[in-house]
């Protein structure tokens, strides 16, 4: 058997450098000309040969996170695939970007952040038709893995979608402090007089202790936005100050910045592969590419977009020195 011409690092480097197209065909086109240069088929075979595994991402991010500090944020995002009719993993999901149900691949990520860095530690791809696992089951698997890897973060923060009792109880079992938002129809008992919707409870500015039906005592903060929207933030830390809640909540929003980064800078949703294995491997390698980009930018004080542009800046300068797209007939 002939030795493979490319490996995982070659594909990761291509993802970091590419600006628009992230296909295997494009990867073959940008190879150095010469004997032994890898063709696009080599990239296709790589993505079909690898065994999809999120462990590789953790092995690379483990040395950069502080397991006893920072915040673990868990959320999902939809990789848009509006025109994919025969692409594996594509189903219909709610998209916060489009505020509608769209076709795409749903990705759950466990992100570690200290307010300055954005380090993905683990991920899962939602495909209930093949593995039978719901998003909540993936949520519990991700936090379970984090506990087994020695994480004792300041807090685990997640969206209201994952605020079901099974998830909250699992976090309590693992000994994690958690913070999330609750839906307005959640039933609580503030004073022992019976359950009522959380919207009917008078909340103190410093938070109010209530009994969450099926769980136990929690601390709830009522937050009124400038546009009038009302949110109910809840935690199992009954002594959490409002400023601490605010800091954790602000850190939680970093995952939205992260989602934008992995899509715009690492082509996470731009693979055109149809096979499930190929899509899974592209996603896994793209996340590892983001980890390299984020690490470089943190130490160099650059934005992700500036770092990407720097890769092609010399090529643009060379073209400006000798432009060949002109109105005159091209020479041979």
C-alpha cells in the first residue's frame, strides 16, 4: 500500500489558510506544482479514511485551559445547508441566526473561556436518526466527559433549551455550579404556598430563592432589558451575587462570537461532501484549525480576520505590482 501523501495537519493548514473555498478540489488546486504533489483525491481519501473522534480536539486544547478556572459554556449552532438534498447529517433545526427552522447540521460545543480566550474542548453532532441521542443526552455526555477530565470550573453556563430537570440534576450530581435562563412558564414555589409560573413571582434585585418544581431550591434573577424583554436567570448557587451572575452571563455570550469565528474563518459549514464520515471529519479538523488560529491570535494580539488576511496579503501585493486582469489582450 502506498504511503498517504497528506495527513491531518495538511488539511488543518489548508483550512486555516483558505479564504473562501474549503473543498477538497480547492485543496488540490493550491498544492505546490511538482512531482509527488497531492491531488484533490488525496484530501478526499483522507476525510474518508480518518475515524471521526472528538478526542483529538481535547488532546490539543487540554494544555491551554485552566480546569479549575474560567467558565464552561455549552450551546449548539446550525451549519446552514439550505440546498443540500443528498447530504448526510442534514436535518431541520431551529436557527437563531434566521429565527426560523432551516436545513443544516446541528453542532453542540463545550467551550472554555476566561473572558479573553475561546477554546473548544469537546463537541457532538446531533443525528438522532442514527444514534438515537437527543440534544439533552449529548448535553449530559459533554458535561460528564468534562467532569471525568478533571474540570472544576467556576460555573457551567448554558441556554434555556438545556434547562430541563434531567440536565440540572446531572450537573448537581457532578458537583458543578450552573447558571442558565428559564422559560417564563417554569413552575416555582417561592413561599411554600404552592407552584406558580415564574412570571408571577416578585423578584428582589439581588435574586430570590424559590423552589423549582422537581429540583429544589434555586436562586432566580429577573433581568429587564432596555427594550422591555424579560429574562429569568437561575443558578444552584444560592449565594451568587448579581455581579458574579453578570460576569458569567457575559462570558456565556462569547460562544456566539466563537460560532461566528468557526464559520467565517474556518469554513465549518462550507464543506460540500455528501458522506457522513467526510462531513464529521471536516468539522473535527476545522475545529482544530480554529484552535490554532485562536492560539496564534491570542499571543500576537490580532483578530481572527486580521490573521486570515495576513496570509494572502503578500499575494495581493504581488498582483498589484503586476496586474494581469486588464482590458488589453493577454499575452501568451
